[in-house]
């Protein structure tokens, strides 16, 4: 019972407040279009209908579930934190520097790094092999006198018929607030048949 309460609490914290359709931020297209990538993946999932297996660990307690998602809306909710990490929003168009680094033969990393401590999304790394996207790593950090949190979000892809297809994702983080116990959590999700 306690684990179910933790799962419910974590779900609320991870999803946060949903933004209504009329108040979506204006997108600039300055950086890599993460939202478009996620929308393309979800369109594929609607056709292929893969199952999602999630393993959630909250402060040492683990729960595992396998579900079949029926709609794009459900997939968007599952990937909500990744959508929230979009840095192509009005007001952020000059907030990041982009650099490309060769990491080996036919491999490279493209990094969008925040220029200041202001944006919560501190960095996004895109890893490529033979110009095919293999993974994305997002670091989110926010701190004030009342709370401090850090999250690491990862998307992993496999190559199928020359396209990068989302195969799994992870979310992990630490959160601390005044007068509250520190909360550590991790979610590992696998997308399969």
C-alpha cells in the first residue's frame, strides 16, 4: 500500500501541472527540435502499438508494471518530462550554446549548454553514430532557499530501416525540501512488442 502511495505521489511530481492548449509557449526552432522528434516517435507507436514496461524505484522501494498505451495522449503523458525539457521556447533562443564534438570514428556528440544558471534545463547531449541518433541525455537542475532538485532524463534509440526508433527511456533524480526527507527516484522504461 505504501508503494502505491509513493507511485501516485511520484506520478504527480513527475507530470507536474499540465498546460492548457491555449497557453502553450511559442516555439522558436532555434535548437534541436525535441518536441518534433517525440511527436514522430509517438506517431510510430500509434501504428505499431508496442507495450511499455516500467520499473519505478522510489527511496528504495521498487514497483514494475507493463501496460499497453492506446493513444497519443497517453504516450505524451508518459513522456511529459521530456516534452517539458523543450528549449525551443520564446525567451530561450539565446540561452544556450551549441557545440559539436567528435567522439570517435563516425561518432559525435552535440551539446546544448545553458549559458547561465537561469534555465532549469542545464544541458542536452545528443549522441550520434553514422549520423543516426542513438541517445539523448538531459540534465535539469533548479534550486532556491526552499527546495533543490536535479533530474537526469535519457532517451535511447535503436536503428530500424535507417531511422532512429525510441526503444527505452530513464528518469532519475533527487529532490530535497526544507522540513522534508530527501526523495530519490528512478524510472526505467522499455518499449517493446
